C-alpha cells in the first residue's frame, strides 16, 4: 500500500473510532459531524470526503468497521446473510447498546469476543458437519487431535 492510502485508512479509523465514542456518550443523534471531526482531529471536509452523510458514517461505525475482524463484524455478516443489510445494522446497533449498558452499569472494560466467536461456540457441530460433507463426497474421514504447541 502507498503512504497516502495508509494515511487515508488511518484517518478513516480515527473518524470511525471517534464516532463510536460519541455514540456511546451522546446516543445516536446527540452529535454532529462537526463533533466527530473535532474528536478525530480532522476537518469537517475530511469527514464529508470519506462518507456521504452522517447516517452512512454512523452505520459503518455501528457495523464495527474499526475492528475489521471483530465480533460485531462477524455478527453483521451472519445476520446479513439470513435477514438482509438493514436488519444486520439493527442487530449490531442493538448489540452495541447492550455493550454500552453493560460497561456503564458494571464499570468493566469492553472485551471483544473475536471474529471466530461463533465458530468456537459451535466447534463440535462444525466438525460433524465437515465430516458429513466429506463423507458425502466419498471420503473416509478419521480425526486425530493435533498436539498442543509448547510455549517457547
């Protein structure tokens, strides 16, 4: 990647992070693009250059674009595949509100579950499904546990 595109991605990341912080502090409509720009340390023109509207920016922040491999992005793709884009946005926004409520009520820091959360949660099911698929293709499958790596 070139230096200018790296800077552009870093700027987008700062703007998205600022938007997520403002959503948590002021709610969905309690801030303007001017507030976002000030929080991110950029001008309003830079925000407008990257997003057509505040709604587009808020949607992208809600979908977890600041963590491209996080739980919110994985949830978005799971819901989007079954229910469509708009329902995915609503599901992720609902999840963000639950996170915000939990953090504010308990005082604990947020810890992302990770993009592989759903796979870890359903590991046995996914293993059986993969075996069935291979057997349907005519393969005989025998599984053995992989040795756990020793710390260096």
